[in-house]
C-alpha cells in the first residue's frame, strides 16, 4: 500500500501507531502489533527475509529498511493499492485503474473518515432510532427488525466525496488532497428510508433528515458529534435512498460504516451517514456539524478564485455534477504504432443520467464518440468504451468527457473555485506513448 508523508512518524511508537491507526480494538489481536517482537514472522516477510539476529532486536524497533517511503500500511478489509491521504482519521483513495470493475468491490471503495470508527461493535444490539421535531413518536429498530419488517432492496449506487478532485484547485483548498479516487459504485442492500419513515409516521412540516453515527470525535470527547449531515425530505423519500447493511452481498467493511449506513446515490457522499444509529426528522434544514459555513457548501454564484464569500451567499451541495473516469488503460500505457487501443471507464451525473461520452487525443480540439451503456439502475454509474487509432508515433493524452441529459459537459480545466475545493469535475486524462 502506498502512502504519503505522515505515517512514518507513528512507527516511532508501534503501540501508539496501532492505537492511533486502528483504535484500541478495531482489529483482531492477531493482526495488531505489526512491529512487536511477537510478530517476527510478519516482520521477516516485510523486510523480505529472515532477520538473522532477531533475538537481539529491541522490542518496538523499526527495521531500517522500512524507514523509507514505501512503508507497509494496511487498512483492514481494503486493497493494498489504495493511496493513503491521512492516517488519523483514515482517508484513502482508489487509483483509477483499480476502479475498472463495473461494480466496485468493497475492498476498493475509498475511505473518508472524519473521526474514529466505533470499536467493539455488537451487531445483535445495534439499534436505529428515528426521532426529531417532525415525528410524533420516536421509534427504535434493531437490525433484525429492519431486515425482517421491511422489504429489502438492492441498488448499485454511485458514492462520490464532494471534495473528490480537490487537489487541483488554486489557490489550494485545505483538507484531504483527493485526486480522482474518492468515488465508487457498489451494490448496496438494505431497506428504503421512506418505508421506515412512513412506518414511524412523519408530520407534514418535515423538510430534512439528519443522521447521527457512532464514530467518535478526534478530540476524544464522547459528546462531540463528528459529522451530522442529511438531505431534504424529497431526496430521503426516493426509492433508491437506502438504509443499508450490505455491500455486494456482504457485510459492509468497518471503515465504510459497518454494520449500518445511509446511501444516497448521486449526492455528496458526506450525506451517506456511516455507523448509523439515529436519524432525526427535522422541520428546519438540518443544522448538525458540517451543514453550515464552508462545509459542503459552495458559492451560489461563481466567485473569483480566493474570494471571501459571505455566509448567506453559500449554498448546500445537492446533486453532484457530471463526471467520468478512464479506468483502462492505466496512465503511462505504451502501445506499438499501428495498434488500436481499447479504452474504457465509467461516467455518472448525480441525480441525472449521462447521455453522451466523448474522448479526445488532441487536447480537446476534436472529440470522438464513445460507446455508452445504460446504468444498472437509476443513480448507478454507466460504463463506456472506445477504440482509438493514433496517427503516428509519439506522446499523447487521452481525455474523456461526459455530457448529462441536461446537456451539461465536463469542463477541460478545473471549474468554479470555492473555499473548500468541492465539485471538481474536470475531464480525466491519461498519458499514452505510441512507439
Ligand atoms: N458517521 C460518519 N458518516 C460519514 C462520514 C464520517 O466521518 N462519519 N464521512 C462522510 C463522508 S465526508 C464521505 S465522503 C462518506 C465516505 O464514505 P466511505 O468512507 O464509505 O467511502 O461517508 C460520509 N459519512
Ligand atoms: Mo466526503
């Protein structure tokens, strides 16, 4: 697993590293203490051979060979090819070539944590409470209640962090420097949020729902809420808005919200609350942490880069913009002169559908049409492919551009600057060398 700066420091104290990275009990004992003497076998594997004088090694010593850039670092349940952006809280994105599957495998779905995931989860006693001003009587369900009392549904849903692409903004925006990999489209199974809300009974003044999860704040204060966002009641009542307990037919990985989460396809993934334990039905726009200020809000009208935007001119992000990824080949691909290159990827457009997909090999002067498939269901990404012939040897860039059913296309360069660097839907491009 690749990582960026920041993690090495933790290994100065392996016990602390374990604790910081995983929380006290979130990984089985057998996988803890990677650098303790007890896990000599693991260490030998990591250094690439038997450590001859291992019995002399001080406990907690970091083998010198590991003390450089490519430290092994594992997120339980995640593909080692994910790129770590931050270790506390854990944030990791997926390189485009690892998103090539039509249905994103659970181990390849990005991780965006704002706090520390819960520990010692007891699924048999996990409950979900629906409360708030706009319910007459609050109601609590066990996981078993949810599974048995409501019809189960499965949808493939696109989840993309609102800050995906942030790294390209100038002036730069603070926060995780996501490139292209905070997106995925897996198959989620659960119950419809609307079925549960109807079972509780919501009042006519309901305008919004807000979630609460069981993760804890980095401050360590158990009372401090990490993040509590939500969606307008209209989005909550859509068929595809799920309270989910499974991804691709299996338990959700701990880092992605085990054992229960919300999934709102097409909206900033920050609305899809993980480790879900409470939903509040509100008679006002939900006002939980990260609903106001610059969080998940952008200037309602375009502003010059770096501008200070008054609070009343900031609007909450709803449906995400049209976007696409080239998932094959990997950037830097080489091909012999005269050969045809097959390229492919996915495209998505928030609540909308993608209508057309184009590619360019001449920096956007001309565009050719790609084959585009229909989505598996509403709010799922769509697969596209094309065959490219290159006119002569040399360096090329392949650019991909999606257009939605409203006629809106991806820009070639980073669009509207905003304080927190959201909604960068600029064209994805890869390098190709024809030899
Ligand atoms: N409880 C809780 N829910 C959360 C978060 C969080 O930190 N805590 N992060 C949100 C954000 S900002 C994103 S982008 C998605 C990421 O989901 P994933 O980690 O499963 O990819 O979860 C959202 N739900
Ligand atoms: Mo996010």
